[in-house]
C-alpha cells in the first residue's frame, strides 16, 4: 500500500489546544496539512483555484467539527476523509463555469532524468481521464484506499470502484503506450 502524503503525526497537545479553540494551534494544523489537502483536491478537480477553495472549505469544516474527532484513528486520516468528501461533493455538483487557469510552462532540459519524463507523461495521461476515473485511480493507487472505502466515498458499490479502476488503468496504459512510455503502471501511479 502506498504511503499517503497526509501521514503526518500531530502531537496531542496541539490537537487539545485546537479543540479548545486556540487559533495558534489551528494555524499549526493548517500549515502542517495545507499542502496534502490541496494536492488531493487538485487531483480530483484538476483546477488550482477550485482545489484551493475545496481545501479551505475542508479546513473550515475540520475546525468546526474538531470536537467530534474521537481519536480512535489518526487525525490525518480523519482530515483526509473530510477533504476527499468535499472534493467528491464538488465533483458531483459539476462545473458552474469553466475556470481560466494560468500555469507556468518551462522547457525540459535534455539532462532531465527519464523518471521526470515518466512523471510528466503520467501527469498528462491522468489529466486525460474523466474526473471520477482520475479520482478512483488517485484514491486507490496513491492514497491507498480500498475499493470498499472508495465505494463509500462515492456512495456507490465496490464494483463501481473496481470497474472504474480497471477501465482507467487500461486507458492510462493506452495513453502512455501512445507516448512510447513502457513502465509498470501501478508503480508509476503509486510512486
């Protein structure tokens, strides 16, 4: 199973202070988990502005419901679930309008490694998938979610998750083969 970028240890003192409403403790939690939250939101929606909005809403929800966190599982797992639920909810609503996104495009030097090239090819191939397929691949292969967990997040059956993952992997393989990339897909996606 892949290690999640969310697997960050949070000390009990900071958590207890945040539960009491200590703004410095809340800020510490936000700073620790801001990047992983944004990354998951971006993987689902493929738009930086929307991912920023999703992660902000997820943190607001987290801090409002912090007293409901029982502590029987790691805090990062609870927060990750909130972020994913917000992202899936946004995905279900569909785009209200097509956002305009500005990106920096830098040429790749010839001395760059093949691994960087594979990552860039895989990133492009993932963007070519539909939002649900891309999200299932990301949750399963990178975040380590089981099919049952993915089904629960989407409100569907396990066969939905298995079918989407299988179809998405076939599509990714064909996209990567068209680009001339020959690498084990599960290692490339999960690593």
